[in-house]
C-alpha cells in the first residue's frame, strides 16, 4: 500500500494511492486516524482497514492523482533521526575518518519545520547560498520499541519513503555539531509516498538511489552499500531511545554531493531536484529563493 499526504481545505489529509487515482482515506474510513503516526499506532488492524476501504472506494472519495498539492508524507513526526556518512564513498569524499565512522554511526536530528512535500519548493535561505542535495531513503517506524535486537528490527519498520536531506553547508561546518546546517526551514523534501514494507525488499536493501539536478544525474548508488543497514540502525538507536510509531529514520546519502565537487554544485533558485529510489518513488522539488 502507498499512503500520501495531500492538501484538503488547507490542511493535510491522508490518501491511498490506487494506480493513477488517490482515495481520500477520511472519506471512506472516517473512523481511522487522520495522520500516519496514529494510523501506524493502530497496528495491522488499522492498516488492513485502510487498505480494504481504499480498494473498495468509489465516487467522490476517489480523486485523480494529477494536480494534488502534497504535504510531507509524515507532517508531524515525533522524531526525525538522520544518519551522517553512512556510505563509505560519501565518507571518503567528505574527507572523513572512515575508520571512526564505521565504528559507530553519526546521528543528528532534524525538526518538522524543515519538511516540505513532493512538488513543493525547497528554499535557499537568505543567510546562505550553499544549499546542497542529499538523496536518502527513509525508514518509518511502525511500533514502539526499546533495546531492539538486529534480528527483530525489521518487525518495527512499517515502510519506506524518499528524502532530500537538503544541507546548508557553510552553516553545517560552522561547528562540530551539524544542527544549524541541517535545520533551515523548508530545506528537506519528503515524499511523495509512504510505501509499506511488504512492497520493498527487506530493510530497503538493494535499491538504486539517485539524485538528478535539472535532469543531470549527480548521485547514483545502491542502498546495499550503506555502512549501517536498517536493522543495524534500529538496534543502535534503540540502545539510546525508544522509537515510536511514525518516527522517521533518514538513512544517509551516497557519494556525489555538491560540496565535494570542484567547483561545488549548489541547488539554486530555478532548479529542479529529483530523488529517485527504486520501487519507492521519485521525489521532485523546485528550488526557490527565500521571500
């Protein structure tokens, strides 16, 4: 099943993608929760009811997939946990100490105000022009867990999505902590769909992942080359904190980012950036200047 967030009377609502059509979930199953974290918290029963309702939908509840205004796939995540330097070739191009990186992941957090939906603009801020792209696969937590073993980890992942982990590089490198450069408003594209885990190889492993900037391929790799795969990340993260339904894990970007190029390549107003993950979807965002 593929679930998206679309604009309905100025507010985000859940839709289920059905081929070229989208079913308004609230119209066919008004008793179900209206956001993905709460829907996932309802467990398999809630997800099965959503799928069944969408499959049988007719009439005004069924919309064309064309012309929708998208919101971030999860607009209200409890946590956005990001993984830095999780592909060896990217760690190398970043001139990082890869032996240290491979010993333990580099984690940092993003906040919800950074998120924008599919086809919505990523904003080059007034403070900097160094807005870089990062193609990343998202793993979405489906149920609460703490101290989860690697062997059991995928039982806690409900599905996957696509992220452009836009980074304002000069602010990222102002200090040893990356928080500033990773949390500019409207810098992180997220979507278009949440794809349930049954439609993706276990752990999202073995999927081609690409960035295209104005049609030119900038990143082209495979999720099988992640240093820490999804089960490993779940085990390591839950040594520290409890994961809850709807928490978002952004699993890292491969080589080919803009700041590592000579000269650097930034996303600039007028550009279009696409992140393409095999079997999960294509996230597309125009780039604009801050108002």
